[in-house]
C-alpha cells in the first residue's frame, strides 16, 4: 500500500501523463547493469526504508529482490515502474499464487516522496488491481508497517482490525489510502526487536525451565539446508505453518509442501546470499519434527537478523517447545553471525503465546503492520 507523508497537495498530472510499464528483472544479482528500471525501483524502496526506519533492517538487499521478482513455480510476481516523462515517480507490484490461493493476489504501491499527494498512488493502485482482475483474482491483500512510536503516540480515531486484534491510527496517510481504496483492516501484526547479544544467564534460565516441561523431545539444529533424513518431516511442518499461523479474516488456504518445495526455497535463499539457521524439536516417540524456528542473516545488512517461521504443532503445545527451540537457535545464530546486533520478528497481535515468549527473551515492540484485504465485485 502507498505510504506518504502529509504535504501540500500538488497539481494532479493530466490523464495519460503517467506511463506504467513492466520491469525487467536482472538474470542474477551480479548482472544489474542495463536494468535501469529495476535499479530505479530498488532505489525507491531503499529511500522508503530509510525515511521510515532510519535503517535498512526491514528491507531486502538487491540480491534478495532479484531472486524474489524472478518468481517461482509456486508464485508469479510482476513489478511495474511509473514515470512522468523520463522521471521515475512510483511503482506497484502484483503477486499471484499458482498452486494454492489461486483466487488471491498480493498488491503493493509506492510513490516517490517528491511526487506524493498528486493522485499517482490511486492510478498505480488501479493499475495493479487491473492486473489482478485480468487473472481472475477475487481477493486482494496488501501490507504495510508503521513504526511503533507513530501508532503508540497517535491521537484521534483508530481503524480496528475487522477480525483480528489491534488497530492503526485512522489519520495516518497509509491507513487513509487503504481505506479510500476499499480495503479493510483484517489483522495487525506486532514487529519486535531483540538487542544482541542476549545475556547467557537469561538463555540458560529459560532453557532450564523449558527443558523441565519438554522431557520427551530432542532439539536438532542445522544451517542453510535441512538434513536429508529430516526433509519430509520438515516439509510437513512448513505445510502446517501455512494453516496454523493466525490469519484472522484473510482469504488464505493451506499450502502443499514437499521436499522439492523446501529445497527450492533453500536454493533461492542461497542465490540471494541469505544464510539461515534452524532449530527443531523432535518427538522421541515417532522421531518426527513437531516444532521449528528459522533465523536469516544477510551479509549486506550484517548487524540485523530476521526471524522467519516459528511453529509448534497444536497437539504438542503447552510443553515450552517454542521457548526451547528459540533459545537454541539464538545461541546458534550468535555463534555464526557475531556481527549481528539485533533480531526482528513479526507476530499477529492475537498470538499472545508467541508474543509472551518473545517478551521473555527481551524483544520490545518496533512497529505495527496492517494486513488489509479487498474483495473485488
């Protein structure tokens, strides 16, 4: 969704002045020369991250963006750049799941700061929605995140999540843009930041308390690629993640994961330069994995780690497995990436159990992400 700051309205460009065109993606992260449109999009995203957060911790590196926009057999991804004359002024994108959720499309819009308040965001949104309509998508979803201080200190009315928990300030320009576009706020996620290193005494204390409740489980760990003997069990957990994670009223169905899909995801991360560490809990009765957590690190942003999935199968909850595997993986991450100084994670506001684990580890709120949905008539 469009994110812009309140400024004096500028003249609206005449119809036809804005030219929107598909963006060619470089064949690899090392071959970006000659792909000016893609580079212009990356520059706009970088500016947005710096303006919003003051750093690039929440964003993606050039290599990650190249791999993402190439798409996969599971999702088609389309990126578009808008120009007024020769000047890049905005961008939009459409993602189209291909195996599951084939009635849904992901929509994103961004306008360069100097060109906001001219109606360009509405034109870009209409264009992206048109692409989704042409592919017979009925549900559109969009996401954007606000720094915690903007939400916690905002006065005035709030837009409350329709089916999840939490709210966003109605007066924020991004919120107003989404509402004006016909989107409904379905869910709010809290992003939290953990300062590294975590005190060893705290990790030991949490581990001891969790181990006392998890007596029939073994923690297994790996880096970058899941061991072959665990692959099928790990794929099954990824499938559960797609349905067990809270999604409020978003129109989202479970994904089918197998060994090939796991390996493709690992290979994509590897081409992006992303490194990963994972910790999982194995139930000793069946030797199956019943919980897992993943952390990612990018050499281009060495001080920041991103928390990816964390899941405990519902029938194994209440045994402190979430705490046990998170502690193990934080130790593994700190040993592998000593330059890292923080971890960022995202959790649905209604997922109070996982938020409590994060709070015990020392995470503090950093932002709030709105998850918006629109049904096409």
